[in-house]
């Protein structure tokens, strides 16, 4: 049986979809509809046969783009029929449901809360008590079955990805196997950005529990300004400056770098999920969102930190551009001391 998974949400959602892909691959070929941004995450993934890129906000926007993409869901690049039996709508918009219906896929499965649910042939309960990876995994359930163990997303960096990460580290003088800590201070959502990463970097560089590890700042090119601010904070003490990896690695190259790290400190953003996919010990910082919303860390060793007993948390599904109450206590009051203690607890050090 050939399955199609439509996942055109955020990059982290694609990472959390991989347990579903693994599950479906045990039944037959799996094809995935992805955005141009998230498609590279699935390169080399053994559960995936084809990735169909749907540039829904670019070249494939509008009805013509929808129709062209629908045609690609019927026929593979080599001209063979794709033969999809069931489409799983991991991204639940009406547009996604329309896409698979236009492709002539008769079995369409998605969440009963989704905007496109009227076009589904089977609607699955959206259980808010579960991690989102498990919610997505359950799209393929035929009854109330649950996973036998904790789900873990999986990504597969290529030799080129590992070489890119190794080259970046070597150029900064980091020997293979040397202890390393990663900081991921960015997020596309403003209020998710913990404001104390600069102070944390100073504390990590001077605390005996963590000072042996070289700091690496990971993120997109948009985070380069934050990286410079963090590095500026270390100028006055005699320690190596952090390695600025922002915008310098492809997505799977970042995952390859994380595989070498003793731990990562990250906001509720993509690096958290990359770390889960490669097993990096994780300290995840939550402010306007909370782990119980379903997007906490899944790494084997992890801690999720937040300011408890704030009645205003959570205030948003993602993270507003500004605190609705004007105080941003959920992030301002999350102390460096708590974070560095958590790092020391989870850190894996290569000796």
C-alpha cells in the first residue's frame, strides 16, 4: 500500500512527522508533500520514497499551482503512476485537503479539528494531552492503539552534512571529540527568545562544570546579530570566543553538528526538534508556550524549563510579537542559574 503524507507546516512539524513516516513505511512506499524549506530535512530518509515539493506561497501558489501539484501526486517523475491508496493530512488546512482530493486520492485521513476536515474520509481525534509526534503517529491508527515506547523523530545527515559540520568546527580549532555545547538563541516568534543567552554564555565559560566545552551558536542567518551580541559578552574574559554557526550549515548539517555536542540550550524552536532527532541532550526554554502543548523535547536526556505559577502561561499557540500583558515575566524571570544547573545535569562530555 502506498501512502502520501502532506506536511507543509513549520520545519519542526516536519521533524515530528518522521515517526509517522517510519510507521507507514512498514506498510509500503511513502511519499511526502513538503515545502521548499522543509524538503531538505527528508534527504536520505529511509522511510521516504519521493518528496513532492509544494511551493504554496511561491511558484505553486493559486489554483494553477494547486492543479499542477495535484497532477504530481498522481504521477511520479519517471512517468509511473504513484498509486497512492491513502493520504494523511499532517497539515490540516482546507488547501491541503483540496490538493489531495484534486489528485483523486479517495482515502483522506486527518484530525477532526482541522480546517479541511469536511473533505476527509476519516477524522481522527486531536488529543491535546499527547506530544504532537504521537498525535501525528496516530493518524495511521486503525483503533485506539498507542506506541509501545516513547517515540523519537529521526533524521539522517549525509556524509556531506557531517563533513560540513566537521569543517566548520575544525576551522575554529575544535578537535574531533572535543567537548562542545550548543546555544540556539533564535526563534521566528519574538517572545520565545530567552533574553539571557549572553549572560548564560559567560556563565558556561566560567563555571567549572561546563568550562571545558567550546560554545557554538546555532541558528539561521537571521540569528547572526544575536550571535555577535553573545560573542561580545565574552570579549572581556580570557576564553575562546563562541563559534558562530548561524546561517553557515544546511539543515541536516546542523543536525550533524548537534550529534557531536554534549548538550544544547534552545528556545522552543527548530533546534530543539533537530536535537531530539539526533539524540542530543537538551535544555529547552519555554516562555509563552509550554511543553504540555505537545512540542517538548524528545531527546533521551532532556529538561524543559519555564517560569511556573504564572497564570498567563501559555498565552499563545506559537509566541506573540510582544507580551500581551507588557511584562514578559515568562522569559525575563527564567534565571541563568536554573539553566546552567540543567546543562550540568544533562551534559554528555567526551573525555
